[in-house]
C-alpha cells in the first residue's frame, strides 16, 4: 500500500470501518509525523455533548499506527505490530473538528533497526495530541507499540 492520506482513508473504510464511519480521516503523513481529524457529530457524541472518548482514541491511534506501518513498509522486512498498552488524558470537551498529531516517527526507525539487528521484539511509546479548532488541547493519548521481525 502506498502511504498517502487517500490510500490510508480507503484502508480505514475496508479494514477499520468503525473509525471511518465515525468520521476519522488522515490529512497528512510523512516520515516524522501523521495528522488525522474527526468532527464532533451526533454519530460520535457522548451523552455530555462532546466527542466520545473511544472516537478520540481511534483517531489518535491512527496517527501512531499509520507511522508504524509506514516505517515497516519502508524497511522492506516482514514485521508484526501490535498495541501493547495505551493511556489517555482528557483536558477539555471535544467539540467541533479535532486534529490529532503524532510527531514520533523517529522512534520507529530506531526500534525497527534494533529489532532487525537483534531479532528481538521491541516496544516504544508514541504520543498523539488532540486539539480543537481554537488550538486548545482536548486530549493526549499514548500508545505502547510492540514490533517483532517475523
């Protein structure tokens, strides 16, 4: 798969339909960062008139996972990936369009190189920050990824 926002959004539709139908969309991806957005709507709301936490988690995880997938493909090796752990902190009601950004691409390159060199599985934490249209942070999600050369 080519790593462009449109290809990743097609991947969402086919492989992660709950994220797609909730409105999660990749906007940008590079070797170092990934950005996804999701708009607060009736379909993805909680009873408190803000975005359901699980929808925020889907968008945040996508920003980290797309980077992991990107770097695995770039390595040319068969490498498995799995979320081993996650943490979330919610600081403000998520209303309007929320933009999630992960800038931890450099961590993946290091972990893949070490996994290939040692043959051992590696784990690393990645962060995704959700901000509303005013630029205020609404959530901070952390995902511990585990990778292993097959």
